[in-house]
C-alpha cells in the first residue's frame, strides 16, 4: 500500500483588509478596505481574477471616512 504524498497547506488568500472593520451605513463600504459586506463575506469563494478586479477597483471608490467625518461635523 502506498502512502499519499504529504499535502501542502492551502496558500494564503490575498486580501485588502487592514483590520479596521466597520461598514458605513450610508455608502455600504468598509471604512478600512472599501469593500462591501457582500464582497467581504464572499471573499474566500471568489476566484483570483474576481478578487484582483475588486482590489483594482478599490482606489476609485469613494472614501467612506470623508462622508462619515462630514456627517459628524468634523
């Protein structure tokens, strides 16, 4: 009986998460990474190409902190 080759640990999934996890109710974007809740929740199930497309679009999304600061009068 042959033993199967040792399995490799799964490779890490690249993520734009910066550990500042709070979603702005007005914009729907995370204050830290600018992803939506749906994108965050489905991140592990997305393909590399889908994650890359979302990551590439993040800098063009409005900064939810700007709207939050304006709403608080700062």
